[in-house]
C-alpha cells in the first residue's frame, strides 16, 4: 500500500481517485464518439426538420416520417424531442406547437396529424 509522510496508508484514497479518473475518461470517450459519429447532429436536424414540417402544414395534414426503429420523435410541451434509445435524454427543439398536433408511432414510422 501507499503511505503518506506520516506513514498512514493511502489505499482507499488511491483506489477512489483511480476509479474517478477512469469514469471521467469513459464519459469523455463516449461523448467524443457521439460527436464524431454525427449522432447528436442527426437528432438536431431531425427535430428541426420535423418542427418546420409541422409549422408549415395546413390543418387536416398527416405527416409520416420514416426513421430508424431506435429513434423516437415525440411532442413534449410546445416542442419536439428526438431520442435514440430508452435512456437517451434526447434533443429538444422548442417550436411552439399548439394543441392541434398529435404524434403516434408505428414500428419505424412516426405519424403526425394536424387537426
């Protein structure tokens, strides 16, 4: 074990510091890989395009968006959230949606009805 100047063992402090540093490295690696692969950018573009489609659509319009089965497009408050996977926080884009917009999902399709 490691000892400080007074001869006290530093085993637990060393292990805790090592685990903390490894966790930080893993988190940074995952973040960099998401940024480099473009996953974050794809979610942003999909959310913004969906908002643009909804805001320009006339009442009575049905919009069908085909996407990967892991991706979900949802209405949250007055905006659109695009998530990839169950544990993803997703990307939120506030586009001032009204109550006349309904989102539903069927397999790899998101269906948006504008009343």
